[in-house]
């Protein structure tokens, strides 16, 4: 280790996944690291509190970066999914696991007024997370509640960007997140987003009524209200301003420069 400058980077909100084993591992990693990078201020605060560690100069915040050129190129590729522009179209992207709170989202849809729901469609790109079977349960719930024409399951897409570009808004209902790349990618395509006020970086990324709106974590009623809010106010969002803002904050080269400066 003497020959190396060791930089460690925390990948998720630690307290949401902490066990005794992880507690010990992270304490050792933090001890031997020359620099520890957190993806957001909230992740740093959460980890130091969970590990009972005092703050110091070696604990810094550097957000994730996105290669916007790559997103632009991939979003320009063809997608054969037919989207009806007469509806307000929402998209969710992510594997089916408890963290992603698809159950909260489903209940929120059920709470929407029927007359409004008829004018919305929700597209989901995702499948089972490893070792879990929540996708099958979600399929059954859709059929039992006659929502097959409202919630459309598209499975996993290697390149979801062309489809996302056709959408009106993005939804991230997660119970907790680290630094959600999918949210940054949605914003980079100009999509106003509805996100949970959960542990992680969501609230550091979203400014209410500018690039999206937030809802109380794990509160399906509040999520339902904010979906309706987005539906009624979608035209007030400026996609160009959203794109410019997210590029200014999270462009990959700017983030890379922060790493270089941190180790100099």
C-alpha cells in the first residue's frame, strides 16, 4: 500500500444495507484509504454517522458523471415501441427489487382518479433482480387490477434511451438510492422527473418545479398526487433548461477533473 494512493468510493447509501460484516469491512477500508469519495452530501453524512467516524479532509464528495455524448448517440438509435402522443407517457427504468419500490408505484397508480388515469400510460424497462421474483408478482397485480393497457412491461432494454426520449416524464420511486444514474440520464434527455425523498442523492439533483418534483418516501398517496401534479403541469417544464442544467453539473469530463484535483 505504500506505493499506492488508495482512493475508495462508496456505491450506495450505507445505512440502508448495513450489517455487522459490512460495518467491519467499511471501517477497515476507510481506515486504510488515502481518500474516500462519496457520490453525494447525503451519502457522506449517512456513512460517517453509520460507521461512527468523524469527518476529515480525506472524506470528499464527487458526484457521478454521465457521458452525455454517448447518451445522445444511443438515444438517436431506432426504437420500434409505438408511443401514442395523445397520452401523457411516463417511464420507469430499473430491475425489480424491493429497493426500487415498484409496489409503492403500483399502489400510487391505483389511487389515481379513473378519469385522469385513462389519459396516462406508464412504461417500465426492467426485469427481476438476481434471486428475486418481484416481476412475476407485479405482472399478476397488473392483470388482477385490469391495468394491462395502462402499465406496460417492456422487459430489460440494453439501450433504453431512444424510448426514454419519446416519453413525457420519468419516475424514480426508490426506497433508497446511491447516486441514481438513470435519473441523470432521464434529465439529460429533458424529462422532468418524479423522485422519492429517500436516502441518497435524489433531493440534491431535483429542484421542485424546475426539473421535477419529489414525494414523501414510501408514501403511495403522495406519489399519486405528484403523478397527477406532473400530468396537469407537464407543459410548464422547460426541457432545454433541464438538459443544460444537468450537463453543467454532471458532465463526465468535469467530474473526472474533480478526481484529478482531489489526488494532486
